[in-house]
C-alpha cells in the first residue's frame, strides 16, 4: 500500500527550485490545491467546463512561471492571484464573444445555470448565484472568498492587494446588495 | 461569521449546488501532471565558504592596513626625533638652545625665568662676597 507523504510547503518550495525535483513537487502542489482552487474558480465562472479550463490554465501559468516564484509570499496566495486573474480574463473573453460590454455585470454567466448537468441547486440557490453575479467584480471576489471559502481578511488582503478595512466594507456592501436583490425579486 | 451574514444567507447555507463529474479531481490531477511542459529552473548557487567569509576578511585586512600605517607613521616620527637628538648632540647644541625651546613651547613660564635669574644673581653675588 502506498503511503501518503505529508504536504510540507517549505520543503515543496525548496524542491520547486531544483531542476530534478521541481516536476514531482509541482505534482504535489496540484494535488494539494486543485480542489480548493477549482471551487473558487467555479464560483466565478459558474460553468463546470469553463472552471476546468481556467483551473488548467492557472496551473500551466504557475508552472511556466515557477522560476519567478521565490517563496516570498505563500504558495496559496500566489496561486489564488493567478486563478483570479485567469478567471477575470476568461469572463472578459466570454463577454466579448457574447457581444456584452465589459462594463456590464457577470449575470449572463448564470443564465444557463439551471440547464447545467453539474448543478443540482434549487431555485433559491440559483437566485443567490444571480445576486452574486450582479455584484461588482471586487465585491464578488470578496464575497466568495469570505462567505464560501471562509478566508481571513488578512489573507484576502494579501491576495487582492486591498486593505483589511476596505475588504470588510466591500463584504458589507455585497451583503446589502444581495439582500436588496432578494427583496426586489421576491 | 454568523453575526456578519444576513438571515437570507443563513437560510440558504453554504452549498451553492455545484457538482463535478465522478473522480474529477483525481483524473484532472493525473492528466495535468502528465501534460506539464518542460521548464528550465535557474537554480540558486549555494555561496562557497570563501564568498561567505570574504567581506569579513576584507574588513580585517582594511583594519590591519590602517593599524600598520599608523604604526609605521609613529615609528618614523619617533626615529626622526631620535636622529634629531643625536644630530643635536653631535652639533653641540647648548643648554641655552634647549632652554629656549622650553620657553618657546611654553614649558617654562616668565615667573620661572625670573626666579631662576634671581637665584643665579644671588649665587654670583655670594661668590663675589666670598
């Protein structure tokens, strides 16, 4: 029976900087982070196939830039940053493909949610996803990271490059907007 | 978290209803690891012992240099004084010259000179009387 080696980030980072061990170490990184990054991306792009593509792009980008990662920040922070950038780039490309202005919100992503075979939520959950999709980009990110990932504001601050105070304010605004959305769409 | 979330969210819970195909993450990981392109890693060279101690050795050498220069300078100065002394002796420098030097460099005050002159005069007068 194969024994599972404990994930030790410091040793993984060390191995990532050596030619002979970097591939195996990055394999461990993929195994460790793929699921949490997938759910983060999925909540942004909504569709499973799109999330799959964006997750793949995220890891490929991280791998091809692994030489630039010096270990100053946490690996998770670096991967989250890449995942967010890749997701936003993907959504913007999709907007252009669908002739939607880049200034418009992302609610078009939720239109086909009920038909998605990898979604089994009820009406209220579809409504919540619609409400989240109407939020401005930053508020949407903050809401997802805080509400679903239960991420600490300090960690979010490192990923998004925004102060803790501003993030708390963003989350508060997001909550108010979601409540208003539910009140107006009863 | 409970206090900062609204009642609506508390009723809905945290499962957004998203699903993935069976065994998705295992398949994804295996496929992705196999398809990773080749990358070139610039390995950081471990500094050699010489590179690590070099700054300290340079600093020690600098201090040693300064100390050596100071020593050479002061030795040169003291030997010059010795030579000067020898030259003075061989040239027959008088006691008056040395006295003038003492006066010039402030080692003897005017009062000392006056007292000395008085005592000399007294001695001469005494000699004459005898």
